[in-house]
C-alpha cells in the first residue's frame, strides 16, 4: 500500500518539476512526508525489514528530488534576475 502510493507521488513530483510547477511540487512533497511519517508510525509488525529498507530507499530518493527541486528553483531565480536586469536596461 505505502510503496505504490509513494511511487505514485514520486512520479507526480518529477512531472511537476519537469513542467516547473513548484507550487504543485511543494504540495506533493508535503504528501510524501506525511506518507513517510505514516509508514514510520505503523505498528511494529508492519515495519518489517522490507518496509524499513523501502523507507531508507525513499529517504535517498527524497534527498535526490530535493536537490533537483533546489536546482530548478535556483535556475528559475537566475532567469528571473536576468529578465529583470534586461527590463531595467531596456527602460533606462
């Protein structure tokens, strides 16, 4: 159950990042964090070694996706700054 939901959210997050929908990406990331929390709060018998390994894999993927998001936001900020500078130069 958790694995399919998390993989679906990862796919949606990647799609949101690809199109530059950062508001959607942040909303999806919040859902992913809630799901990870739910997995960790599941009864101990539900947290088998397989589930814990999956959570570790999720944490690694989460770090990679966060790095991609930060890079995308940095790129957007740079492009915005360049556009602003060009507009200021044009208006001068």
